[in-house]
C-alpha cells in the first residue's frame, strides 16, 4: 500500500502526514508550517502578517 504524497503550498515540501487548510489564505500547509503561536488553523505566513483574525469558528 502506497501513501498519498501531498505538497505543502507554503514551503513546497512533499509530505505523507496530511495537510491543513489555512483559515487566512486558504492554502494547504504541512505541520511544519503551522504557526506555533496559535492553536487555530493558520499557517505561519498569515500569523506573521499583522492583524490576521479568524472570522469563523
């Protein structure tokens, strides 16, 4: 059985662990691109931009 490989839209690396959709930019990102400063589904690039706040939850 082969695992499906997906490419992170933030860093461009291939992963088999699955991707998460960012609430800010809607890009799919890997666990390494998850922002460490929030437990919400935002990529590190969106959190780095000042004023990013989720409108949905």
